[in-house]
C-alpha cells in the first residue's frame, strides 16, 4: 500500500501535468483560430480553380496536350503525404497514416514512391522501407504555412512527374478540416490533373464559349503548375488546422482525465491518512489500557 508521502508526490506530479495540458490546449486554440481563417479563405479558391481547369481541359479534349494533363499508365505511383511534425494531437497522425496504408494495401501491385511532408509520416514509412525520394520536415510545426514552401514542394513534384516518365500518377494524402471534433483523411489524384466532365459542364459548354486572349498552350502552361501549387498549399493549410483542432481536443480530454485522477488520488490519500490516524488512536488507547 502506498504511503501518504507517495500519494502526495503523485498528486503533485499529476497537477503539474494538468497545467501543461491546459497550456497546450490554449496554445492550440490560438493557433487553430488563425489556421481555420486561412483554410476558410483558401478553400473556395482552390475548389473553384480545380473545377474551372478540369472543365476547360475536358472541353479542349485532344486539341491540346500538356505534360500535367497527359494520361499515362497505371503502374507507378508517387504519394505526397502530409502529416504533422509533432505528436500529442490525438489520432490525427494515426488516422492519416492508416488511410495511406489502406491505399498502399489496395494498390499492392503498384510501384510506390513517397514524398512525406511532416516528420511523423516520414519516420513511420522510413521504418517500413518505403522509397522516399524527397522529404520536407519542420514546415508546419509553428502552426503557420508559407506559400513559398508549398511552391517548393509543388515544383519538386512537377519536376519528378515530368522528368521521370515512369511515374504514372501522383496522389496527395492529407487531413481535411471539418470541425474541431471532426477531421477526415482525404486521398486525391494530383497528377495528371483530372479532366472533369459532368452534366453541368456539358450544359455550360453548350451555353457559353470561351475566348482565349492568348493561345491555350500559354494559358495552360501557366495555370496548370499554379493548380498543383494551390492544391498542395490548401492541403498543408487543411492539415495544420486539423492538427491544431485534434491537439486542442486531446489536451482538453487529458486535462479532464487529470482532474478525475487527482480527485481519486486525493480520496485515496484521505483514506490512508484516516487509517493512519485511526491506528495511532488505537495505539494510544491500547497503551493507556495496558497501564
């Protein structure tokens, strides 16, 4: 049975841990607000750019060819995985890594390469002998993402896809921010850029005609790389917001659990103290009776 001194030490230790978790929750909440604002601002632009470029490329059809649009085989994949650099974020890293593992298992016959963005994903797949062509760590640890960093990653991905003709498809894996309590792992095809053909696009194509002030080759030559940059930038923003939301929730739960543990330890400490007092009284009474 633990002594009274041991119980007091354990209570003090748990209280110190609770102070840390509360501080981490407040820091995550502050970072989440900024990250959520940036995601809200970037998401409509990224979605509309995907819709417009996908629709235009589908309407142009075979009249225009670009390396980022050209369809290749279906044997060699490059996966860009976005995770966090730090832990203590609940199941955030675990969920996106599990989604990646499910994707790899479902395409077990393919040749896989990976570009991890984030230390957690890199460390996990490095131990499993995944072919890592490039890695980017330390970009999201501060809770803010710079557009220049997304451009650097996008240029590396585009270079790998255009120069290495053995890469057939590039997939982007990240966590999409829904709410503070809900984040969803997402797997999207990044390259070649999908051509979107829907009934809505067909109807719009019949009703409107686009006039190109420059040749389509020049327009797409500038916009398609921007599309890759935008999607990677948005994925990093979504990941940062999801990480902070998950961390805030995890630290809140840890603080509540620490409070419950402190209550239980305090109750046990009082029982131990009461038993010690009772024992001392019995000893005094027994001694007096013996005299």
